[in-house]
C-alpha cells in the first residue's frame, strides 16, 4: 500500500513537471507582444494567439520551413523505413554470408556522434552542389535515419518463426514475394513505430539543418525557429512561443494518430 502511494506521488510529480512548462508556453503565447512584461506570466495578459501565430507563420517565414520539414520527415522517414526493412530482411532471412558483419556495419551509423561525420559530410555535400537544396537534405536525412530504423525492424524480424519462410518457399514463393506478402503485413506495427521514431528525429533535427542549408524554403523548421528567436528577440517571447506551438503540433498529432490506430488494432485482435 505504501509503495503504491509513493509511486502515485512520483507519477503525479512527473506530470506536474511536464505540464507546468507547457502551461507557461501556452499562456505566454496568448499574450500580445506589446504587452509582454519581460518575464514569464502565469496568467494571460490578453488574447493575441492568432496574431502571434500569423506573425510567426507569415511575417517571420516559418511557414516555408514548416512545409519543408513536413516533406523531409514524411518522405525520408518512409524511404528510410523501407530501406531498413529490406536490409533487415536480407540480414535475417536471406542466406547471405556473415550476417552479423552486415548488421554491425549498418548499425554502426548510430554508434558515433553526428559531429564526427559533419566536417567530411559538409565538404562532400558542397562539392556535389547539394548545399542549400531540398534534395540534398533529403538524401542526408534518409541515410541518417536508416541505421536506427534497421535496428528496430531487424529486432522484430528475428522474433518471426523461420517456419513461415520455409513454408512459403515450399509453396513456390520467391524471396521478394515472401518479403512483401508475408513479412511486411506481419510487421506493420513495427514499421509504424520505426516511422514514428524517424519522423520525430528528422523533424527535431537542428544541427544538420543549420549546417547544410540557409534559405527559408530549404531550412527545416527547427533551424527556422532558431532564426525566429534571433530576429524577433526585441518583440519578446510571445511570437517565438507561438512558433514553438506550431513546431510541436505535427509530432503530437502523429503520436495521437498512431496511438489510435494501435488501440484499434488491439481491440480488433481481442475480438
């Protein structure tokens, strides 16, 4: 009984610690920029949310970067998960020599800090004429997202019984058919989780965005938010906080959508 009470108190404390900054973010984003007193307000000093959102979206130009980041996150996340699933299938199912070597070779992309690759990456990136281009960022984000997605998908694929593959081979199916008709349908939850992780990772990236781009229509949204913070420091945080609300919306919506799909799948399975 005492342990349950302590656990509930700790959980309640964690909830409060998470909700207080969110509350301050929303309340201060409501405050008109002209009436901001220079310190965090616990009560809204007016209602200028739509004005602050419009300033952040149109005047500050965060709208172009928002659309660019949405393109990067969706396309690069999907391509990275697809490539990772194919690589995991090759390592786990196909009779290739030394599968452990290939696993560590691909997974090593997550073992080193991104800063280690930044200098040579920037040099190659600029020499190839890809600097400040959307296609260049998409290539980098896709390659960056593959190793961790491969790790997630490969771990789930190892739990699938090899009898599935053997039965499909006996029925005359090719490895390509086994991948698309057997493994992909059975791994929808794992592939969805991997996409959610990669979407969030690409969306939240700042280092690559400020290093490999500078144009508002090319820069990812986190880099644009940093520019917004510098350009609108004189107007006070309300516009910046409104921009932060815009930036945080897609990952929250995606999480709720995937959670709803997961719960629906669990309910359908139980029935």
